[in-house]
């Protein structure tokens, strides 16, 4: 039964894509630092909405949009090169 399921499985259209994180290494490090700082902090805060807003602002300041833009650029280039 497992073999049958595996043979009929749909392959993800992103299979084979590998992100080159070098252009965004600084931003990734900054985002990881923010995540480490804010991880589980919501469990102990009085105002979760304020915490979420502050967390999102810190992620933006750390370069989250730069990471999103670079990943999308690489995905678009990979899809164009691979006809996907």
C-alpha cells in the first residue's frame, strides 16, 4: 500500500530549488537574533497585540522584507530557467 501511495504521489514543483543564502546572510543572522530574543516572550507578556506589533517591527528592521524579496527573486529565476 505504501509503495502504491509513493508511486502516485505528486512531486512538488519546487523540488530541486536550493536557496543561495549568501546575499542575505546578514539579514538572516539579524532575524535569527530577533527570533531568539522574542521567542516565547508572548507567554509572559500582558499585551500580546503590542508584543506582536513590536516583534513584527523588529523583524522588518532586521531585514525581513529584504529576505522575502531575495528569495522571490531566486525562485523566479529558478522557475524561468527550469520551465516551472
